[in-house]
């Protein structure tokens, strides 16, 4: 990439009246230099089976090219037209809720041969038509792809073949999954039941893994078709999304992002988050760190909010803060869903940069300032390289396993644990990458690896983590780590299994706490944050130092949090669900021991620091104020220039940040490795 992209999703097909010329005028005024089109409108492009009409695509491409605006063309396969379902109702996914019904998007069986036939045809017709158009710089395959719970006869047939290939014999399968229980034993492949109704977590989790593989294969298949037409200077991307809690929250349970991203040239992402007084930047940071880590490179924010729901209309200054926060995590593109607020259907109130009157408004006017500054600072900020020394290991398998064996109450799930720890690192201004369980070769790049609730993990992964600690690394584990293997078969030895060697602890019992706290309040937090809730493992140290004991008349002889020296490194183990305050204290201790505590850690949320090295080899430092009050700090690094204002900044100089404000400082001297 040679420039920053500032963009919008644009649908000429949705407009209530002719205004392409006016839209382009307003886009140019706002510094919009990219639009994404076509991924949502299959029924417009193919109104009847085999009848194609790309009029809207052609006119937008020609107009954007004349205006100097780049275009990403999406394959329109995530929402199927009515004629397809009328002719082939089996293209709809059959799920645990029964046969599919037409109406919503993303209701297909993405492995159905008829759906794939029509998908390939529309992809080839569309991409073949546009690939040499000078406005087109790249393609997005599908949209926020997931498996949609598909589990009908077609999927069952494929799953049985997958299981034969993986396990060879039903005897091996029965042994690995414990299928003798409740007479679930499978004595012939012909008798293999649907996994939808299974009570066996191993079988259920394997089916989830298989469904995630369907997504990986589907996206790779689309990429392979697009690559036949893609020109040498064009790219292919996809917009991954996350677990949803009313906004982007954590690891996506239905997609292995790391595997699915391998086919792409550039990883893309959709990030939505709370706004107004609830704007913290945490979702922007987590989504950015997650996506940057997929390919170890810069990424695209293909969708984020402009106004969105009414309670997300940003306060003055927040749209700017959000846009530059994406860049600070390594994004080379920030694009809004979407340009215009639509006037019908389910997303009528998911508002774009323009409101329903399609005129200028305060959000659009703030976007104008962003576009101006993106253009001005593009050479300084594009292709920001980040080399973090802390990482978090996240696992789809652990997520699925904990869904099968929930913690008491069912409210604290895998992603709550992930975000409990990630958010504390963010608040301490500790830069963080995300690691896939298979990325053993990357462990050595980090001084600290945080491992939330790694309930399902192979022997090999746990041994590699032990070796990492022995070689001088620092690991922070939480409860539920190391308990079961990759098939959710509980290990038969004393817990926490293989990692007890590095952690220096053991336990065989766990309980739901009742009136339990940490003895002596060792982390000096308010008493309400010193409580033990949801889950507690009764830890006995073997070689570990105890950082906190449980305070309880019966459980008081057991440890709650431990730290163990193993080889040249250290393993910390948290045996219960800590409060954010305690989790922060434990991680602070681990970061200091790992040598990660430096000048930027003197600042804490709501002052957030992000940094990287630009193409000129100079360090870029972003300082963000995520609060409604002005904040000040003393600039602690080498002299530089504040890029937005152009003023020089000296070491120790006071810097004032307005509410929801930020500064960007480029150091004067190039970084030295």
C-alpha cells in the first residue's frame, strides 16, 4: 500500500432518487478515496436465473474512476436471490432449529453444490466484467462469512467422510470421544448419527471444528476463482467479524480466522463498538490486534460505524479519535458502513455518514477533517510496523469446549475471560499480538504470553509452552488451562496436566465459591474486588510461590494465585475468576518481571498510547484521551514533531489533550534496531 484509504460502502441501488453525481461531490469534499460496492446486491445483478444486469456496477465504476476514487468489488454471495430458493429450496441451511426460511441474509448451506454452482457463476460474471476496469484496486470475497449452523444431509455426508479421514476406524473414534457413555457408541460408519443432538462434548466440538473448516474452504474456494481474474496490482480481502455482545467483543466461535486468512492477500475486519460515554477504544484495539496478527501485517477496517444505532451517534471529536485509533493499531484503511442511511428494511436505523436526509451533518463534517488529515499524513502513517513483546494465545477449540462445559451460572464464557485479560493489558498500554495455538514458531518472539482458559489443548501445545517458559519466557495462565486434550478428553493425571511442570502446582478439586475472598487482600484493592466468584480451583503449590491464598474456613489452606520459576522463565497461574482490579495487578507484576514496563506504562487508561515504526524508519507515537475531561502528561520520549499541528515536541514537555482528543508524534531520528 502506498497510501491510506478512507472509504465507505456505497449502494447506488438503494438510493431513493438519482444522486450519484452529488454523492461523489460530497465524497470528494470529505476526502473519501475508496468505495466498496456490489457484495450485497446479487438479486439486482441477477434478477432471474441466468439473466444478468450489471448496469449499476458499470455506472458506479465509471463515475468513481472519473472522480479518482478507488473501488473494491465484493462477490455478492452472502445474500441469495429469491429465484434460487424457489428453484432449489435445499440451498437454505438446515440447522438445529430446523429447515431454513428465506428472508434474512446468511441463511445458506455454504457447502451445497447448487449454491456453489450459482455462486461461481455470478463471481465469474461479475469479476470477469470488472477486473480490468481502472477504478478497481481489489476484491472482497463474500461478507462476514460463517457456517450459519448448517447441519443438514449434505453436511452430514461430508462430516462422516471427514471423520473417516481423521480417525480411520470407528474403534479409534469411540476411544478418543468416550462414546460408550449412554450407549452413544458408533459401531459402523453407516450408523453415524447427526451431531446436532449429541450430548457428547467431544463429538459436538469436533463437528464445530468441521463447520469452521467449511468456512475456511469456502473462502479459499472463492479466492481461487477471483485469483483467475485478479490483475497484478489488485488484492483480495475479506471482512472478518467477531463474537457479538451488541458490539464486536471477542473470538469468533464460527470461524478460525487464522486459517481462513491464509488464502487472502490482506486481512480485513468489521469493528463495531459502544460510543458516547461508553467509548473506550478497547474493541478497536482488540479487533485491530486480532486482525493484524492474522498475517503479521497491516490490515483493512472494511466496516466500522459512522452513526449506526441512535445511541452510537458519536460525540464531537469521537469520529476522529476512532479513525486514528484504527491507524494506531496498524490499519491502512478505515471505511464506514455506510455512506448513506437507507430508507427501508431491517438496517434502516443503522445510519451511515449521511443521515436519512442525505445532507451534510456534524458527523459528515467531522469526516471531512479526517479525510483531509489522512491525505496530509498518509506518507507518515501508512504501513505502520508494530513489534509487540506481549501476546495472547486464543483458541477456537478452548472456546467451543467451554461452551460445552460452562462455568457455573453460564455468564462468564471464554470471551469474557479473554477480554478480562486483554482489556487490562490495554489499560496498561502494553502492546499485544494474538497467537494461534499452532504458531509455536512465534512464541520465541515474545517476552510474555497470556493464556486465558486453555481448556482444550494438545499435548504438543502444552509442551511447547513449557519449553517457552524454560527458555526464559513468562506465561500467565488462568483457571481451566491444560485440563483436557484437543478432543476435550479430560487428562487422567493430576491437574493442570502437562503445564503443572512449569506452574509448580497441582489440584484435583474445584468448587463454586461461596463467601470466599483473598486472604489479607494481597493486591490492596477495594474489598468488593477482593472477592472470589464463579469458579475456584483448590491449588496446592509444589514448587510455586503463592501470591494469594483463599480466605475461607474450609478452603483457606489452598492457593488462589501462584508464580513459579521454571528454567529461566516464570509461569503465573490464576486459579479463579478474578476481578478486573486483581487481574490488572497480576498482569502488572508479570509485565514488570518480563521487562515490559517502561515509560509508556506510567500512563494509564483513559490515556492510551500506541506506537510503531513508519516507512521512513521513524517511531510514530499516538496518545489518545478516551474521556470527556481534558488530560495532560509529560512527553517522555525523544524529541519529535506533532504531525497534526506541526509543532516541535521536546522530552519532558507537557502535552494537553482535549476531551476525546489525541496527538501524533513522529520522532525526529530514525529508530535504531
